[in-house]
């Protein structure tokens, strides 16, 4: 028994596997739920109580690498029922799932219930991540911290250092000063007796090149030096193995970095991109501002939020002008016989309604302004026609530049995206407004995400995640509605978003469409299980 924790709750077994066990802090209100579980599954389910008996459903499980997807299928079918029966708003699933063998089913579980896996690092010596911790809690309520190599710490000397510390001299001043000095003392003792490493980055390192990549790179370099001095068969085998580990580690690190960046830019399940970025940058502190102090034209620094807003508003107002406002605009062709001889406009009456329904915030503008809308140019070409296609597209982009100069419209080349849909690599070099357009892997047009292979997998997964959040809201209020009301709410708010522009992505592979089928089955269970 661990001091400060409860006694162990165990589910042992004598067959394949090893069973699962649970202990928790005594300060938590935890109840182990007595719910029917198939005998072949190693699962313990408990509830952590919060305010007003509304809590978090926790599922601890172990899945042997060989039995298949029985555990995932059980969660897909029963998770909503368990959360509804036991009045839980959120869920946490943790344990040894060995999901690398059933990655597709595991990804479907995450998409259908809008879950996020916060274990993005290897948990096995092979480099795989097989011990996930997934939840649908808001990301600003999740705090992940590294435990460090505590097993190698010198606990005896650490305890002696704490016993020999003059705490009366440390705990001086007011409460804030005492907390700061107490924290500094503990950190200094930790740095002295707990092994730790510092990862130093170079200016030329890629952003995804972390400690794991650095270790693998150093191992490969040492293997190469060994093989260079002694070119034996054994050393060559070691060099090849080290090279393979480096390639695998770099691919994993790049994938994790891209996924993390994609989550920040897309917003995930927490709302707008700006708020998501604020939450990620502040590490859960939603009240901190990500806007750094700004410098005014007179050299003074602005720190207050209101002053920052005023300064940015003045800056953007100066930018939203044409280079030559006195120049007459080009003449438009006459398409009507009549002429408008007089026109009167009451600015305060016309401007707010005109801009409000166009999603323009009133406080952000000093006057009515017009903008060029987005333009999409698409061209199809056959193999061998790359040169003529590139020339044609560059001509179109050049005509757009001329049009902008004529109408004094400024473009943003860094916001212009290029997507090449092909199964083969093509060196497409396009230039717009003096900038080279870099091909991207995904492009969003009118709410539909197109990928470079035209599989529509990113779009379908995003649809499933969005619907999962809406279904969670429906489940929380399902006890207030009858079956007809739940079905009406589902058709109005959830199914309509799933069917948006379905003619564009409806031809995706069945392995992708099946994720939406699972969302539909989950909705069916929520609607009819309450009858």
C-alpha cells in the first residue's frame, strides 16, 4: 500500500494477459463502478466526482497485442451509455492499449468521440507509443509535465540536504516571498541530486529536431567513426542499425511536430484559432496575453491591452489605404441605359448594418472599406504537359498582379496557397507578386479540405471530430428531451454539418467513410437508448 493512496483495486486473471490494478489519492472522491464487462477484457471503470455529483468517467485497461479490436469495439458501443448512466461530462481512457497494431481502429475511436491523445512520445524501447492517455477534456485544463529520471536520484543525499537546510532563514518575508524562496530551495536540491540533461539547439536545426533525434544522430556518428577506423562487417551492421534508428526517429519527430502545429493552426476542439494559440502558448493560462509589449513611434513601450488595441487599430488603418487615392479609377463598361444622378447616404445608418451582416467587427474599422474576395484558379493537365501548364498559370497570376495595380489592390502572397493533386511528384514553380508559391499538402476551399492525394481523409476526420463534440452536447441534455426531440436536434445541428458539400467528398474510400458511419451509429445510440 502506498502512503496517501487507497488500497489496490484489482482485476486479476490467470489466462493471457496480466490483469489491471488501480489505486488513487485519498483526497479524491472516487467510486469504482460495478458495470458488466466482457470476461475477455481487462478493464476497470471508475468515476471521479466533481461538483454536484457530475464527474469524469475513467477507464483503465490493458489490451494484449494479439486479441484484436474487441476493447475498442466495446468502448465505441458503450462509452456514451456509461457516461449517461453515471452522469459524467468527460472521459479519460488510459492504460497499455498496444494501439500500434490497430492504429486505424484507435484513430476511429479518437475521431468518433473527439478525444485527444496526450502521450506523443515513445513509451517502448522499440520507439513506439503504446501507453496512451486520451480524453475529451478542454486542452486548457490539461497540464503535461515531464517526470524526469527520478529512479536514478540519490534519495538519501536529497533527504539529508533538506534536513540540513535552515528553513527559518529561507521562510522570511511575506507569503509570496516565502513561496518563491521555498521553490528555489527545492529546485536547487533537485538539480543537485536528480540527474538531468539540457538539450541545446543550433540555429540550423529543424524545429522538430529534439532530444531523441539528437541522441540518435550522435549514436549514428559514433557508429560511423567506429566503422571508419575499423571497417569490419560487424561495425557495418552496427552503422546500418544506427542509421535505421535515426531515420525512424526523425520521421516520428517530424510527424509529431507537424501534428502539433496542425492542431494549433486548425483550432481543434476549442474554438477559434486565436484562442487555441493563446491557450497553447500560455500553457493553460487563459488570462495571459500572447501580444508582446509594443513600441510606439515616439519610442515608448505599450503594455496595457487597451493601448495595444488602439495602437494596432491605428497601424491597420494606415495600411488599409490605396497608394494613390487621387488617381481616377478605371472606367467601367456601360451595361445599363439609365444613369444614377444623385445619391445620398447617412453614414451612421448605412455603415453598421451593411458591415454587420458581412461579419466585420465594428470596433475594428474607422470607416467602410472594400476588399477583393478570394479567388481560386484550377487547371488540370496530363503527364508531360507540366511546362505549358506552369507557363499558363504564371500568365494568369501575372494578369492578377496587373489587375491589382490597376485597381490599387494589394495582395498577400504569403497567404496564397498552391495544391498539386497528383500521385507523382511534379516540380511546379509558380510566382505571384514577386514571391515563390510553396506547394502545401492540404487546401481548404469553401469549408472542404482537399489533400494532395484527393483522399479527403483530413476533411472526413475533421467532420467526425466536429460532430463528436456536438454529439457530446446532445448527450448531456438528452435526459431533457424525448426521442423525437433528440432526433430533431440531431438532424438540425449535427447531420446538416456532416452532409455539407457531400457531393465533393462523397467518393472517398470506404475506409474513410466508415468513420462517419460510426458517428451515425453513436448518434443512434444516444437518440434511442434513452427511451
